C-alpha cells in the first residue's frame, strides 16, 4: 500500500506543465498582493501592448507553461503571466491558504493593483478553476474588468481524483513521498503522463519542472494545494455557472487523461456564451503540444 502511494507520487503535478531551471529569468517582476496580514509576493511577466490577457497556470506549474504561445499572443496584446502563490518564484509561505478561492482572492487583488480593464482571463486546469471563480466574483473592485474568458482543460466539476492527488492528500505518505522520490523522477513521470506525445518533452523541460520540488517550501505548497483541491467545494460555484455572461472560449484535448473531455462538453453546456474547440492528438496541455493551434484559436476568439 505504501509502495503504491509512493509510486503515485512520481506523478506529482500531473496537471502541470514545466518550470524553468532558472525561473527568475522568466518572472521579471513582482507584486505584493493581499491584505497586510496575509500579503504574498507574486512573480509575473508583462509583455506586449494592447488589450490585456492574464495567463494563469495549472497545478504545480508556473508561467513557464506559456513559453510557446506567449510570444504569439504578445505580438498583438499585452500579456501578463503570473506565478500563483506557492509556485514558480512566487512566495511560498508555510500556511494552509492554498485553496482555489485563496488563489482567486490574490489574483483579484493583482488585477485591481495593476488596474487591468477590458481583460481576458486565461486559465489552464487548476488555473481555469481560478478563472471561473474570478468571473463569479462580485466584489466592486472587479466589476466590469473581466470581459472574456479562455478555459483550457480546466477543472470545473467533481470528478475522479487521480491517484497522485490522493497520495498528496494522505498524511505522512505525502511528506515521505516528496522527500524520498527524486524531483527529476517525479517530473519525468508527470510529463509523460500529461503529454499525449512524450517525444515532445525535452531534457530542459524535465529539469525545469523538477526545480520547485527540490525545496521544502515548494513541497509544502504542492501538498497544501492538493489537500485543498476538493471537488465538492465546487458545488456553490457550479450552481452559478449559468450566470457567467462573458464570452468564453473553451479549449480541450481529446486525449486528456487528467480532466476528461466530457468535463469540457459539460462546461460548454453550462456557460451560456461559450464556444468549445477540441484538439486531437494532445493530452492535458494543448498550449504545449499544440501551441500554434492553441494560439490561433485564442487570437481568432479575441479578434472577433
């Protein structure tokens, strides 16, 4: 039983992409957000000019995940990509405030602080859940700011929990597993599971993805995020999906083993102003495996 759980931990960050070997080179700016007692320093990039896009990565990843499509988007838009609390080079406090809604609060503060208007929020996987929470947030400071959504293979409904998440949510097993399993092994296994075509995974991606798992703070953030990623907590949010009026582009891979394509179809049915695009021959990461198609679909949606 213990061995099975430890093997499962090799799949840490299955919903994530990669993290650069030296992520500071990607995150060139920092913003301190949140109230004074729980303020957190978040890392971000800011490229291009025009209508703003805010890119929010998935579980275990950071802004490196957008490396293929960010230049294409920045040629026509202002693109801000952010490291969520606990990931990339953002601050990783040893607390328990790592839920989807904790992250959404911090991102809402970031949007307000940066005074972003006519904004398109782009979220992948866990980041897509954050984007949905932002769209449903009725605080006055956000009113009228978020104009469009792009949701990529996003968590949205209760579903079967992958074994690696179950392991991360198990006391002792999570701590032991993240300690004894080499980060490189975790990263390599996770990427092979997340990709449909694992020949596209480079050594740099594996090394980069392993980097944040090498620190106690990074391991803590991963475990706490997994423990607070309870699909049952989505219920109040799910009941309000029909009230989201923003035009929404939903992108999905037909071979996604993490968040199955039926979730994308269900979400499309629930969101009244949504468009669904399915890509073949890719897994959980269309912006990594099908970057040209992903960027083209996003730009076409934004330029409508």
